């Protein structure tokens, strides 16, 4: 009976992801500008390294931004827009999500 309980418990733990391998960070992030103004600067940084879009991102446009090599999953995001507004996201988990969407 104990062996049967251990086997069932191990199957349940495996099914819930407790024994799952750790997630790997995405190597890039798809950035969507869903605002009505252009994003003039978008920067993503981690571990002292920063990458930026090389040109403004037009309204309703998408771009793929390659991430620097990072240890771990967390990156910080900062954006500046044509209307002088800003957006900051101090922690984006790139292991869970490889997309970023700016909205009004």
C-alpha cells in the first residue's frame, strides 16, 4: 500500500510540473506599440547590458528585439514616446513571456 501511494504521489507531482526542468529565457522579445503615438526609444536591460531598438516604433507596429545574454529570466524595460510619456517595467520574466505590449 505504501509503494502504491508513493507511485501515485510521484505521478501527481510530475503532472503538476514540480519535477519540470527550469525554464530558459527567451532570446528575443516581440514588442508591440498599440499606442496612437510612436515609441521613440525602447530599452531592455539585464546584468549591466542594455539593448535598444535602432529606430522609432510606429503606432500599431511590432518589432523583435534580441536580448543580451542574461543569467536568469528577469529584465527591465523602459520606453519613451513621442508625446513625452514614459513606461517602465522593472521586472519582465522572459522565461514566462516573450512579448511586450504598450497600450494607452
